[in-house]
C-alpha cells in the first residue's frame, strides 16, 4: 500500500483497549488490504518493556482457512478496536498459530520518536 493512499485513524490510549473483539488489517492476496476478526484475550497495561502488550486470538474463519492463523509477514499488521488504532501484531505462538501478541500503539509512537 502506498503511504499517500493510506487513511488516517485515531490512536487509542492503552486505557481505551478492552478485552473482546478487534480487527487486524493485512494484505494477503492481490495486494488487497483486508480486515480480519480477532479477539483481545488479555491486556498487559503496565507493559513498557517489550512487544507483548496484548494477547490476541484469530477468530476470523476466512483467515484461519487461508493461513491457519498468524503467519510470517503479518508482524506489523495494524490492530483496530472501536475504530481506533490500538497497536500491531508482533509475535505468534509457534505451537498455536491462532494465538499471538500485539504491541501497544503508544509504545510504537514512543519508539518512533526516539529514532528520529
């Protein structure tokens, strides 16, 4: 996706993130951006140390059918909840590809500012 073609989205504060439904946005086929359903299962609100801020589970049957869950190349896929950007996919559990982790958007923004 060309960055000039991207849509802007509000960034959520980690306090706004709730256990429950969310979506990941990724491109799997035909260079087409698609949304897939996930569930935030656990939130580590005090995490400022690593990329494991949220435990998530893929619940979208279409994604599970296509890939089995989270696959290599999905790292960095945005996570959206209630219309706000809450973070990005970071890790998958090797033995359970439907389960993975995400990092909070605020950690990503802080890291980006430190690199400037």
